[in-house]
C-alpha cells in the first residue's frame, strides 16, 4: 500500500498522543490520576506530597511517547520524513511488543500495580505495537526509498 498517509501509523500516533495526555494529566491532577491509571499507591502518595520523582518519571515517559507519536506521523507521510524513520518505527514496534508480551517480568519490579493494570496496559501496548507493525509494513518500500 503506497498512499500519501497511512491510517495504521496515524492511529498508532493518535494512541501515543492519547498516552502523552494521560501522563500529563497525572502530573497536573496528581495522586488520584496516578491511582486511576494504576501507577501504584507509592507514586500517588509521592505526587500528593509534591515530591519530584513522579513528575520526572512521568514527564520522561510522556516525552518518549511524544517522540514516538511524531515518528508515527513521519512514517505515515503526514509530516516531513524524520531521520532514521524506518529504524525508529521498527524499534518502537519492538518496544511496544516486548512491553505487551513480557509484562510478567516487570510485575515484581512494580509490585503495587494491580493485575488489572498489567493486563489492560499490556493489551494496549500490543494494540499499538500491531498498529505500528502493520503501518510500517505497508510503508516499507516508501520508507526504504523504493518507488514501487
């Protein structure tokens, strides 16, 4: 498929933008948002106490997701092609896939997160990974610079 804009990569970018907004919401609205999104009671309490850690960690995650959303739009042809777009899309797809599949290995590191959090967030990561994968596959020849 060689269209000027790829709906799967656009959908992946929208999902990333939504995740950015959710993370920024946690920073702005504090503990209740951290609890709602399953970040754990410790993060919620630290946010309520005004400690820097939740804000820094959440901002870092939001920044990464923002960059990934922009790369999705770049790969989709919505914005100008960014450097290393093909490689970035492959890595983004892989990271979302790994996060979605191997969440069991992360669970002991974050014991306060509920099983519901892990199942829902992992399903979301798998969905986004699938969107990036299909979109990247469809755009492969365009991203490779081959006009077929």
